[in-house]
């Protein structure tokens, strides 16, 4: 059960183990069931199939998932004491209340059409829904880790199977026909695989290598990067992953080695900036080809539409859907105009500076909470989840925060639940690279088996099954 003490002490949430809550129920069988359920539902919470129109069953299930999970989300809102619940609720209220009204004003939408423009925001509710589902399933930390790692490994296995056996005529150049197997003149055939769990798996390997010196993780990381470069070919994501892994390595060292690695990183960054400021920039722009030119044109169109009206910049103008009577492609005369390609400008276009600030706030508290959880526990999976929040910030200049908000919501749900379980027993590092063990304890959550402070005995209310 979840116990929420009403005291002046910091807010606490405690989830009791399944075996303790149900002594007569076999723990192993329950964990196996929880693993099977997680392998099915986590891809939906992480929006793996949200844009894969070539896979109709999971695609439509992903679109309907926010509605299907609404009862769980409402239950969590009412019954569970989750961190930063108010921040998420404020964002949802603004984006689902104000933005549709602006769309009705600027684009002439009807009420139903205006409401459908908010569907990409609905996955923020996955934070509440996933937390409620985890409370019901009561998986232990090891089960959650197994589920995430299995999904991460399957990402690369399926990617290579498609790469080796998918015929060339399966690859399309029109995004409207498919977004998984893509052909481009600049990059050739590539597979735009949903990489949520794949990237988390990469960071998990880096954490195991640096924290525990498990050297088997090094060839696995090399294989992952080879898959990203040879098959995935998504430049911004690959660069962001390299930066995060490099930061993981630096944070796991100390002394002269850390200073050397920092110096190498600064030297490499300076070299890249110098190259981009010269003639190489023109060659690079030419190699980027259509993807860059499409974004540049879309930027110009969006800025021109916002114009000099301060209200449009402050509150945005709303959005359209490709199923509505009026689309942005019709307004701008450009079928390749996508707000998701504009990064922060796309967010300001739709939600204004007010909405952008709220989104930054939600992602910032997500980053802060994930890192606090990682410091409190320190296991490789929780640290990998925290690393992914940093990865989201690095890619936000190109990939909008509202492109797949279910990723942050899933990380928040997992982190909140794992933190409520308390520190997970783990193997002591043989020779950690100059780091000290992570601090234990948490100001947010009461760990399993811990007791409230003696000075704060208090009435409690129990919620949940």
C-alpha cells in the first residue's frame, strides 16, 4: 500500500513490497506477471509506436492509450501523493485550456477540432497513470530493470533484423507513407527506430562500465554506437548520446584523469566550433541537404506568421491537425511544415512564451527529481533514467518537448516508484574510478523498512489497493 503521513516533515511515500502486502501470494509468480505486463505497457507509455503509421494496430493503440489510461491517471491525481503533481497539472490546464481557444480564434477551429489539437499533450498524463499502474503491479526494482533492459536490447536486435532482411522497396522517401524505413538522398536507407529504451540501454551500459568496471559493457557500447551510426543515422540524437556518455565517463573519474578528460572535451569542442565557422560549414550544410533546408524555410514561415504581435509571441496561436479542415500545410503552402521540426520556436508558435516557460519548468523539475533520485539510490538504471532527462534537454533544440512527452512522463513515473522502494542492494564496485558511494536517504520518500522520525508521530491515511 501507499502510506502518506500528514506531518510537518518532508512529504513521504512508501510502497510496501508485494510479498509483505500479500504473504500468501507467491512473490516470484507475481514478479513474473509484473514483468510480462511491463514489457507490454512500457512501450505504450514511452510512445514507441506513436508515429509508426506503417504498423496500424500498435499505432492506433498508442493514439488511444491516453484515453484508456485516463482512469488510472485520475486515480493517481486524487489518491497518490506524487512529486511535482501541481506542476504537471498546471501545464496540462494551460495547454488543454488556453491553446485550443487560441486555435479557435486564429484558425477558425470548431470546439471539437480545437480540442483534438491537444492530443500530443495528453501523454503528460502518463506520469500519473504509470505511477498508479506500478502501485497496482508492485514490481520490485529488479523486475523494472529487467523490463527496461530487455526492451532496450530488443530495440537493437529488431533494428539489425530489419536492416538485414527488409527489401529496398520497403523504404520510402515520403514521411506521410511511413516513418520507420526511410530513404534519403543524403543518408541513403536508414531505420528511424523508436530509441527511447535503446538510448536508456546505452546509458545503462555506460553506468555499469564506469561504476562497477564491468568491462563487458564496453564492447556492448561500441556495438550500440555502431548501430546508431550505420542504421539509425539521426545526427542530433547520436551527438547528444555521445555528449551524455562522455559526461558519464568524466563524472566517474577524479583528479588528473578528470582534468585530462575535461581538457580533451574542451579542445574537441573548440575544434568543432572552429570548423563550423569556416568553409567547412558550407560543406556541412550541403551534406545535410533537404533536412536543413526544410527547417530553415519552416523557421522563416513561423517567424513571419508570428510577426510583431506581442500577444502571439506571449500566448501562441494554437495549432491544427492533419485531419482538420485547415492545416498548417494549407496555411503556409508547404507540405513539409511541421512544428515538431522547429524545436523551441515550434513550442512558442503553438503555446507562446508562457507555455514554453511551463514546459521548461516541467522538464527541469523532471531533470532535478531524476538526478535527486539517482543520488539517493545510485543504481545504474536510475542513473540511466536521469541521464536520459539530460539527453532530452540536449536534443530539445531540434526535437520539440511535445514531440514525445510520454518519455519524460515515463521516467518520472519510474523514478518516483523506484525511489519509494528505497535503495536497491547492488554489487559493490571493485575499483570505482575515483568516485565515492552515492549518498543514501531521501528527503522525499520513506524507504522500505524505515520509520518516520521519532519527533513526528502522525496520523496516516492509506490509499491504493
